[in-house]
C-alpha cells in the first residue's frame, strides 16, 4: 500500500474521517498533516512526518493489540437483546467467562463457535473465543470476568434501556416552557446577577403567570475557582460540578447563625452589588464572585454547624473521588493564582479542599430547593439543565480527567453559511479509545450529577455523541475533520442515566449531521430541537408548515445563539456581525436574503390564521421591508402561535421574547474582547432592566405567554 493508503487505513481504524461532506454539500478531503496530528492526539505513536514504514508499523501494532487483548474495553448492550463479544487467551487455553451484575449476583455467559485462526504476538500464540450475554439481563452497570491460566481480567458491561420511557408522556400530553439565561435574570435581592434563589423565584413566577411546565436554563457548570472567571457557561472548567457564583449567600444555614457584625458586612457587600440590578450594563462576574467567595470564606472560618458537617460528610462520601479530585484542584489553583492569605505557609490545603467541597454541597442543596419550588408551583417537569459540549483546556476536567481526553486536539465546527470561518471552541475532546477503556465511567458521572436535581437535560450539540469535529490544537477549523464515537455506548448511557433520574432528554441536533442520526435519537426516545427560522420543507424549500414539525422535539422561535426575536426581526444579527467583522458577504445582501426568508415564514403564519385578531397585519408580507411589517409585538405573538400549533412534544419560549428584549446574548465566533457574550442582563426593548418581580406586570409577558400556551 502507498503512504496515503496506509494513513487512511490507520485513520479509519481510530474513527478519524479522511473526508467529510460540508454543510453546502461539497466533499472536503482532509490533509495528511491533519490526520497525522489527530492520530498523535489520540495517543498513536507516530512521528510528525511519518514514513511509509512508520505507518505500516502502527497498523501492525494496532492489529496485534486488538488480537491479543483478553477482553474488549467495554461492552454496551440494550435490554432484551443478546450481545456477542470475543475474548483472547493463549491458544488452546480454556476461557472461563461469567457476568457479575450490579447487585452482586452472577450470571453465565454463553460460548459460541469461533473458527478464526490464532495470531502470534511477541512469540505468543493468541486464540480467539466468542461469547454472548443472555437477553434478559437487567439495566445497569455490570462486569464481565474472564479467567484463563490462573489470570483474571474484567471489563464493564452496561445494559441500557431500549427507549427512554419518559418521552411518550409528553408526546401524548404536549408541554410548554420557558428558556432563560440564569445569570441575566435578577431580583431585588440579587448580587448583580441571577442565583439559585432567583431560579426558584423565576420558576414559580413563570408557572403562575404563563402556566409553564418547565424552565430550561443555561449550563450551570463550574468556572474557575477564583476570579477572573470565564463568562461563557459553554466553556466551563468542569461539566460535572456546579458554579458557586450562583449560591445565594443569605440562604446558607451558617449565615443565619453568624455573628451580627459578620452578617452586617455580608449584607453591605450584597447591597452594594445589588445596585447593578437596575442597570442595563454588562454583568461583571469577577467582583460578584470575589464578594461571594469572601463571604463564604468568612462563614466557613466561623465553623460549620454540626448538622451541616454531618450532611457534608455524607455528600462527600456519595460523590467519591471525583469530588475530592476536583476540590484538590480548586485548592491548588487558588493557592497558586491568588494574592491572598492563601499563600501563607500555614495554609491547610486539606481544609481548603473541604471548603470547595462545601461549596459544591451548597450548590447541590440550593439547586435541589429550586427544583422543588418549580414542582411545587405546578410545573410538570420543572428545571431542565443544559450540558455543554466540552470544557476549558486549562480547567479541572482537563486536569483530573486528562487521561481520558485528547489535549492536543480542539473541538469546533467546520465552516458553514452561518459562520463562514468555522469555529474553534478550544475544548479538548474525550478520547473515544480511552473513554471506552475506562468503561465510560467519566461520562456516567457527569450525567448522573447534572441530572440529579432536574426534570430533564438538554445536551448541547448531541451530534457529538456520534462524531465530533476535531482540529489539531492551535490550527484553523479548515484543518479539522470528524472523529467518530461509539454512539450506541454514549447515547445508551445518557438514556440509562435519564431513565434512572426520571428525566426527559432533549438533544440539540442542528447543524451538519448524517441523515440517519435523527432516526437513532428518535428511536431512543431522545427529543430533537427545532428552531422556527431554520426549519424548511424538504420538497419545496419553503418554511416548514407548522403541522409538519416533528412530534419528538422541543420547538421554539429562537435560540440563545440568535438575537431575541424582536432583535432578529429588526436585523440585529446582521448589524452586529457587520460591526464585528464576521460577515463574508456584504450586509445589504445578507439583509435582503434574511428579510425575504422572514417574510416567507410570516406569510405561512398568516395563511394559518395566526394573525386573525391582529388587524394591522399586512395581507401579505412579500416584498415588505422590516419597517413595513407592522408592530413587532404583533409579529412576536403570531410567531409564538406558530410554534404552539405544532405537534412537538415540547415548545419553548425564550424569556427575552416575553419582555421584548433585543440584545444578543451570544454572538458565535466572537470572544469577550469583541462582544459582551453571556453578560447581557434581561431588559425591555427600550433597554429598561426587568427584574423577576416585574414580570407579572408586563403586558407583553401575558400576550406572548397566551400565544405560547398549547
């Protein structure tokens, strides 16, 4: 074989695509240098410019490794199905295999015929034997054990649900809810940004004023342990643990028992930060977190209550080594990066780690309370939390889970019409080979924690469970390609954890994907995501008729990566991208094409009678410019009626649309020096800040809420 053929074969054996189809339908051939870099990122021993002999040796090593490993790295099956696997033992040796179930009981594995010849590796002849598991194993996390010639080997056996059982209820009983960016939603008691108490208040307010069945919030994953902290909730330091910046200090048990002087100091800090609640200015996380950390440190140094200490010990035991490793990382980072008394030689690193474990305990406690308030208010689902696609390359997960990641690679998206330069999210991906070797334990732990106090989970870029777009770190997205994951394992474990939590799963399945992916998700009971502006008819290319929307989906007018609908209708997304220099076409062309598509969507709404009680609406929107289309509030109402009329199991209204906000929360492809991403507080269209207490009094809230009800 030629060098290129050897490289392609080696790449394919590790799930690395040598070509892919772009969003526009073109076939992109991946450069050899990118393939080599990504193979090296996955741990393949190759020089940066391998010769033919290097590639041949790597292929041979791969073949010998697979032919001589006693058990597969992990076996993931579906309940009710038999599943085959192979074991390797010295040729002629007996292979004794049994299954240890999660409850400690054992079951036999059954041997099948296998006539594959032995393979010699380093002078040892390895034989292959085939087995299968019975089809009646219970769901859960089990182990396969192999005994041969006095040696013992074992691997994970994970039995997943055939289909998520929570889904069908909402197909039969459609629900609606609200999506919000928690940091942007403030009350009179907030310390300049939304917190867990506000989350409970918001859920109760929305249940009372809109009849919402759920509240979907941005990822709540932890950022850096001390300021400065990352603004983006989609670039966390860890996906497993929670951001203490959302803790409401006054709800901490130790606050109520603190000396009067300490409470007065904490109150003064909170009152100073609360002044920002009534301004439309950018949210500044660093001073907020600094003040909260100072208050929490002061309360901790006063001594935790006996009841708190007992509950904290139980929490630490339940969370296990993952929590302790995270807390040690936080403690080390604080000592190394701050200029406080933590630098003193007397600092107790172990006690500091316990402080960070206490913060996680508080987060879990307050998030649980917020979910209970949502349910008590009548929400059928309650909170839906968001799982980011990855983590910061210098964060806790990258350090404590580094052995299961590919730090020399970065995740992103290929160039497409919406972002013509492509995207580099700077996040190190899970190494699919290492993740399987770990029995998918890191993935399971992330999911179980995120699902603990919620009625559902939204998985950002769920297509990443099938394949992720990798690029060599510090390279352009144009140098990237897709790397495949074992989607049956990744998706199966997601469904298993959701089933155990009694939660629903929503996958953000927009973007470039293979046509069969959505079928696989639907068959597993995972809802997709449909956004009005991106839905088109496959036959005529026009907007999708509301009755043709998927039933197994959460549908909405907009998303957090678009401007609020009022801003989108006015062309805010084009003006902003032109201002930031991220347009490749001229703004006039973009605007003309955008208005034309919006008008086609609005005409579909008109044809379905969704403007029936809006007398100022045009008879047709064709040919009208933005200013000629009438009241933006009327358009908001009609578009939310459009989504509410679909058969989708879930429909969702953006909180910013309930108040008529126009500013963009996030402009993809930009950084914090270009735009105030993830720092925009909730305001009206005139820029007046909106507090949670104000929501029931706003007329637009009632109008859009009424239009959104099913």
